[in-house]
C-alpha cells in the first residue's frame, strides 16, 4: 500500500518508525502506569524535526503537508499514541494559524512551532461546550489594543506542556455561533493558568488539562483573521486535522496487530499454534482487511488534499495573504465530508481491531504485562476527540443528503 512514497515521505516514515522503536517502546508501559509525560521527549522530537513536518521550509519546517504529517503520526502511534501525541497536537494548534494567520502572524509563530521551541495546542472545548462547540462561555472583550479573556477550557491535549494556544472565545455573545473568534494566547500571558489534569482511560502519557483565563490580556494583534470568524476557523481546522486522528487510529490498529500476530504464531494449544486455527485466521483476515482499507482511504484523501493545500500555501506566502483566501481561489471544495468519513472509519476500525486483538490473545491480552490492552484503551479516544463519531456521522449525512 502507498507504494509511491516520495523521498521525503520515506524519510519521515522511517525516522518516526525507528525513533518510536528506540525511544518510545522501552518506556511506554512505565509512563502509561505513571500517567506522566517525560518532558525530555519534547527536545528529542524537536531534534528529529517532527514538529515541522507539515510546515513550509520558509518557516524552518520540512516542507511536508497533511500526508507527511499523517505518515509520521501513524508510525509513532504504532508504538505509543500517548507519548507521541505532542507531535499531533502541535500540528493541530498550528493548522488554524496556517489557515487564518496573516503574513506577520505566520512569521511570529510558525518558526518557533516548526523548530519545536514552542508547542502549539488547540483549546476549543469547555465544560458546557463539547459537541456543541458553539456554546462557548469564554468571552473576549475588546479594550483598546487588547482583548480581555475570561473563561475555562477543559480537555486540552498536551495542555500544560504547550506554549502557543489557539483559544476560541465569544467576542459577541448576542451573535451566538457567529460571535465566536479565535485568538492565539501564549503561555505566561498574565491571567492565563493551567487547571487540573484529567485521569484517563488511555493515552495516559499525554497531559489533558484545564486552562483558566481570568482577565487575561491578549494583544488585539493575536486575533486570527476577523472577529466572528471563529466557527470557520474551527471547522476548517478539523477538515485538515481529522486525517491526523485517523492516522493515529490506524497506527494504533497496526501496533495491536504487530504485537498480536507473532504471539498467535508462537502460542501453542491443542498441540498446534493458535494462529493455525481457521477461526483465528479468519478473524485476522477480517481485521487486517479493514485496517488496510482504512489506510488506503486515508492516504487517498490526504494526497488529494495536499494537491490544493501546498500550492495555496506557497501562494499565500508569495502574496502575503492568508492560506484560506488562496485555497478559496483554487477551489471552493471543502474536505469536511472526507475528513469526517476517514476519522469515523479509522477510529472504529482501531477500537474494533484492538478489542479483537485482546480477545485473540486470551488472558495475556487482558494483562497489563502485554501491550495489547493498552492499544485498546488508547484507541477509544480516536472515536471521541475532534468530534465524536455521532458528530462525524451528522456531518457526513448532512453533506450526502445535500448531494442527492
Ligand atoms: C483525552 C481528551 C483529549 C481532548 N483534547 C482536546 C483538545 O486538545 N482540544 C479541545 O478543544 N478539546 C479536546 N477534547 C474534547 C473533545 O473534543 C470532546 O470531549 C468531544 O468533542 C465530545 O464532547 P463532550 O465530551 O462534551 O461530549 P458531549 O458533547 O457531551 O457528548 C456526549 C454524547 O452525546 C452525543 N451527542 C452530542 N451531540 C450530539 C448530536 N448532535 N447528535 C448525536 N449525538 C450527539 C456524543 O456523540 C456523545 O456520545 C479532548 C477530550 C478528551 C477526552
């Protein structure tokens, strides 16, 4: 599958796979048990260039796009999707900046994100604003050359280890969804602090935290695009970020298979390897086929996505415009339906695969001595974040019903 990888894609895949085996595999169960993230990994990810994979060379990135990012996330997630999550969450925080920041803002934030000097994160969810992201209670009041932010965000991935947060807030509560705006808020801004860290089922190596904004003074120049465009910023970010969740899910499924199949081949029962039982072989055939199909669909989508995204970004840099404006000039097509389809398909495939792997391995599959139960716990989140699968299906259905 995906035989025609470019040199850059091969290099990224190989370096992520090697890094994951060498650095993540030996520590994954320890940090899962401790529910901690080893901060030294951030420096190592940065040295490997992982934070700049999907950023243009102009900003110090590797010049890749959504495909390269997905390949990296897939390879890292084959070993540990929790410890490697900062690579994905920093890209998630960078995408709204890539799409909606002006030239000056791009110059300000993208080089430090690409180098890994600063990690980006995405702060949309609030206690009462989950699937209904428009129910934002965080407010941003304009005062002179600043906005004063007040409110609470929760469930922020890489929450207390990031530096540059894309924060959504209502600049005009009377306008509801059309009154939401997106801001970049940097760590250390007065009035911005971290809250509690969640105790979770999976991806335990990544800190999911609350963020508090109490009369937090954010320079007006940190507003992304215009007031009231927050809904577009978040929707279009998900168009390009959900393939990353799908890549994570596929990596998790492949990781579970890579631990399970060798075990099935060596485990003897009734005088033969359990892999040799036809019932077991059929289960392997079923899950493997699903994983390969999802993978194929993912890279078909990202390869097509990149055909617009990359040249449009080059144009935005050349014309000093926003990427979003340049994308609109090339095509009015949105990727919402495809991103939702692949996230839904890949995440369900991941959980189904990992759960099957636990069953196939029997008692050892259920034991924390063996990594397969961890893959199952880690898979679950891919069905939830960046929109639950109900929400993905709502988006797919809305589009499909329009088309027929
Ligand atoms: C570990 C973790 C990390 C996260 N990281 C981030 C992050 O970095 N940044 C961020 O902003 N958020 C993050 N989130 C939040 C995540 O995106 C939300 O949890 C998710 O969107 C669901 O929102 P909710 O939890 O409020 O569930 P709810 O919206 O309360 O949904 C509960 C149930 O109702 C269903 N439901 C709701 N509305 C509908 C509908 N219209 N039709 C059908 N079913 C519906 C849902 O599908 C779900 O089954 C994270 C969450 C977790 C758990």
